[in-house]
């Protein structure tokens, strides 16, 4: 596999929940600026229609990520959908905030992404979080989707095409650029809290953590060729996988999709 197992700070259990949420807030700003939520909503809407579903069950939701924006975009397209957010370690603060949004339910109980039978029915999604899984975990997840014959959509914002040596050489410059980006992105965070401002501009730990996690996530992404390895032996007449490069409204690359679907006879 091309993918390598680097660490991200938000993966550690000791990493403060408010700080993890602060990083997610910045990612949401980036997703909105790039229009990724529209790309996601279009693909999710297509799958829901083809499968006769209205329920999306997001796995590894963390602080919510792009899903509230996706729901807004689905509503704009008059797509009837309900989104259930889940996580192995649900965020208490995010549960309180996100459950106030009409159409979103964040489950308080733990849901293991490697065991689809523990999750509610509906289209399962993993948005920008599949790369956090080690190969043995990733294999269990796609195997669970295959064995339970449930529709499953993986999306990653990047595609991990850059050679690893180039990534290492550019890393110092890339981190500096991302730190500067955070300074300009922060005013667009909603809700913009005192902590987000304080630890961005006065004690700039948020930009540093965001820059490292953002860069470290790139070589951790499973390429489409890597996915072939993970999916080996998991296709049949009644369940198939497709892989594709996501495109935005202008036809430019906007990440990758991997979709598993039960075959209708």
C-alpha cells in the first residue's frame, strides 16, 4: 500500500474535546469554501434515491464535520433525508449542539464502525475519517458492509497522489502555509467562540495542531489502488463496489468516493 500510518493529534484520547472541535470547525470552513458539501449531497442523494432510502447513518462523526452542511444542501434540492451521527466515542458537547438541528440526531451510545449490525439502518457513510483507520480496522469496516449487505459510502477530501518523498520535502513550507490559512479562516468559523479566538491569535496552538493534522492526513489516505487491496474478495453477485474521483460543479477533482451497494435483482 502507498498509504502510511502517521499520527494525528485528534486521534489521541488525551486530546481535549474542545480542541478537537476547534479543528473540525476549521475543516468545515474549508469544506464550505470548496463547495465539498454540495458534491457530497449530490452523491448521497443519488444513492438514497437508487436504494429507496431516506436515512443516512454517518460513522465516525466526531464533532459533526460536513454533515450539517450536507443536510442543508439536500434540503435545497428538495431531498428528503434524515441524518444520524454516530461515533465510537461520541462527543458530549457536539451531541448537545447538533441535536438542536432539525433533521440531525447524534446518538449518545457508542457505535463501532467495524460492526455495521450495531448501527441503525440506512446508507452508512464515513466522511473524511476512513484514513484514521489502520489497515486491519479498515478491512473490518468494508468486510462488515459486505457481510451485512448495507450501502456504504466512503469519501476522502484528498487522493494521496503526491509521492511520499515530495510530501516530506514540502512539509515545512506546507505547515507554514496552513498556519497562515487558519488565521484567515478563523473569522468564518460558526459559532466563533472565545476559545477559538484566544488559542488562534494569542496562544496559537490551534493553527499548529490543524496544520500538522491536515498535512499528516494526506499520506494516510487510502488511494484507490489501496482500496483494491482492502476490498479483495469482498465482491459478489449481490454486492458490488465502485471507486471514482469526486468532481465539483466546475468539473474539478474534489476528493474520492468508494461506494458499496447491494445488487438489486
